[in-house]
C-alpha cells in the first residue's frame, strides 16, 4: 500500500526530476472527489471515469501553470512549488467537498478470509489481496509502459537529460503532461484503496509523507525499489510497533520508518536500487 | 542621486571590510533600529506586539538558522521546528532543574542542546545529499517530537505533555508585558543577526558556500567538508534552538511538543525561499511575509464577508486561506525565484540612478 504512493513519487521523479511533495494531496483530492461524486448520485462505474478525467485535467493544469514557468529553476524551487501546490490542493479539495471524514465502500470485506486462515494460519483479508493485486497490476503495467512503448522510452530519455532529449526531438512538455496525468491516475487508485481502508479524511495526506522513507529505501529512480521499499517499511513499522512499541511507550510507528531509512542510507547512500551517483568535479 | 556611494572613499582596511560600507545604508539601518527599539515600543498596541511583531522576530531567527544551513551550506532540512522544540524544552528544563540559573543562560543552554542534537542528525549529511538528506531530517522532525511527547522527564511529568514557560526575569526585572518581551526578543535577534552576518562573511561562511557549490571541489582546495557541514548544522540548530526557546517563553507561554510540528518546519522553509535563499535580509523579509499573510488574508475574507454578505463559513475561509497561501507561494517562485531580498537589491540598483536614469 505504501508502495502505491511511493510509485506516484517515483514516476514523477523519474520523468521530470521533480520531487513531488504534492502527491499526498493528489491522493487526498482524488479520493475526496470520488466520494463526493458518489454522494451526488453517481454510481460507482460512472464516478470512476469522471474522477479519472478530473485527475488527468488536474495533472495537465499543474504541468501548464506551475511547472512550465519553472523550467530550469534549481530543484529546491520546484520542490517548494510542489509544497505550495499541496497546500493549494488540500484547500481546494476541502472547499469543494467539505472536510468531513467519509467512509468509502468498495464492496470488499476487510475481514480475514476463512479459507486462507484455515489453510495457513495467517489472517489475510480479501481487501488486502485485492489491494495487493491492484498494486501488482499497476506496477507491471507501468514497468511495461516504461520499457516497451515509445512514450515510455521518451520518458526515460527526458529523465536522463532534458536538453539532450530536446535535441533529439522529444517534445518535453507533452511528456511532462503525460507524466502528471499518469501520476494523477496512480493517485486515484491509491486514494481509493487507502480511502476504503481508513476512511477519506485529511490524514490521507500524511500517507504521502510515509512514502518518503519508502522512496529513499528503494532509491528515488527505481520502480521495483518503490515496491520492495514499501514492503519493508510497511512490515517493519508494524513489527516494530508490536515488538518494540511496548518497551518505549508505543507510537513509534510515526517515526520508525524514517529512522530505519536513515540508518539504511548511512550504509547505502543511494538506496537499494537507486542509481549509483558518480560525482565529478 | 540620494543613494549613490560617489565620494565615499575608504582609507583603511577596516573601512573597506565594514559590514555596511555605504553611508546611506548605515543611516538607513540606524533609522530602522531606532524605530524598532524606540518608536515601535511607544506606539504599538499589545495586539500588534503579541500577534505580529514577536512571532515575526522569533521566526526570523529560526529562518536565519535554517538559512545558514540551507542557504549557505546547501543542506536542505525539513526539521527546523524539531530543533526549535529541543531548544524550548531544554531551556525549560534548565530553568526548572537548576535553581537560580539566569534565563538568558538557559536560552543559550537550550541553543547548545539543540546544536548537539543538530550535530547528531547532521551526521548523515556526510554521506547523503539533496533530497535524501531532506528525508533524513524528516526523521529528526518526527523522532524528536515523539521523544518529547513520550518521555515524561522532558515535560516534568505533566500528564498532558504541556509545559508552561516560567517567567522571564533578568537581574530582578520581570519581562511580562508584550512590550518588554518584544524588546528582549528584538535585542536577542539583532545581536544574533549581527553574529550571523559576520559569520557568513568570514572564513566559516566562505567554507560553507564552497561546500554548497561543490563539496568535492571544496575538499580538493583544502576545506574539510565534515567540519564545515557539522558546523553548519550546529550553528543552524543553535539559532533554531534559541528561537524555539523564545517561541515558548516570549510568544506562546504554554507549549506542547506538537506546536513544533512539520507544518512549522515547512513554514520556516517557505520563509527562506520567499525571502531569498542565502541572504540574511531574506530571513526577515520572508518571516514578515509568512506571518502577516494569513492575518491579512483573514482580514480580507472578513472584510469581503461583511461588505458583500457572502456568509462565508469559517471552514471555507480557512481553506481559502490555505489555497491562496499555496497559490501565492507558487506565484512567488515563478515570478521572483530569488526571493524578496533580490527585489530589494534591484530597487537599490534603480535608486542609485534615480531620478536621472541616464
């Protein structure tokens, strides 16, 4: 589940070198829009494409309004811009749809499946399985998209070097628009799954922060890294809470992933699957 | 015309390396200080002191600290508020547990404690850089706040985790009104800003800037990156720590660790971006902007509400505030990526020739 959020980050980082702080807000916005549409009498299958369209339009608008004027600015400016963007989106989402906590029912039970529990003694809910399946499907399709389509290759070229990509005739702005649209799509899927699990509320934006240790564990540029990192963080934070938590008064879930990632970085500064950074003078 | 340095010759090395080399600047600075120290305390209302001036000054100090780290030494940090928290809680404990300790000494102790913590969390900067480091400082942010909340000793076993700052008393004089608190904060901020200015112009500051621009190259020309980076973390955390202590003692009075959350860290980061990265002036301009903006927006919304009878719900107003805030930040980054300090520089250039531009 963390992997999904991290995926949104990786996607944008890979393609534009922008560290997108607003991904969490995108997730929040997507989930809220979806629930809001449902409440206005849309049925599920109508609300889904409608939200998708909203997210894609939003992604395109972000590219046009925020990022295009900031081309060639230092990375920190772009980063700050996405923080500003996240404030903006949070405000917008809550004005449009209100700030109440809503439940989101995808029609999946979040209860342990009896058959699996009997066979292996492990409690796995149908919801978790579906979530895992969706995450896996998303990852596989994105991986294929990146490595086997024209657009995917153009994306990677842009990520490597903006100017060189422009020189060989890759339309930079189109590519960025696509990336943001896809990020919007990933945000939608993430928002639905997380929203169904925890309710659609403001706290969704914090999920994005949890994605950061996932990212640095896995390496910023790596899609498989995001997945493995997500698994490690998700599992370790729960394990730490259960086994270490009682000794220190609990609540360590909040910071444990960061410290874990920090310690990890001391050993491998570029993350598990990140590209080795070679620095020249 | 008015602002031209023609005819001001420097006849000694001391004059040549003065902090403000131009006479007009000196006069201007003296005027600003005079206004801040004499006119404002006489004229301002208690509301102005406690809602705008004091937080503005305190947050400038924190922004100054972060600017040393991020602007001069190039280490992006998202944990400024955590170091402020360390400073505040350390000062509280110093005053609480060492009877008769002067408050100023406790503030300095809080700052030093923050510096020590800053060095510990600065250690990863030796190996990682850029956004990886930013995430590492997030670890500091969450860990420190958790620590202060969970370990009862820091809050003197208060059940709700809240500390109430003691009275500030220096040499028998109690600083309890907004006006006196303002003067105390102002004095501390001015002194520390002066120190920061001198540090950044001197040997240390040049080392930081060399490390910021290219740390491998800096190492090659004989700068020890470890020393420079850790020093930057220590000094920056010291500033943040003192600012945090003042935030608790002179502004809030009663604080919980959650007052120093990520949101505050981000706000401080905004201040230096909007004010201008790598400038001392920028920290002040930025913090003034960030402190005043929400208040101004609030008043604007209230004004529109009253005149147009829109009946804006308070939740909508606060969200609208969030939107405008985010939007303005983006706008600023697009229009003036070098911050308000750069605008001031441009103005100075224009003023040199004004009113005869040719």
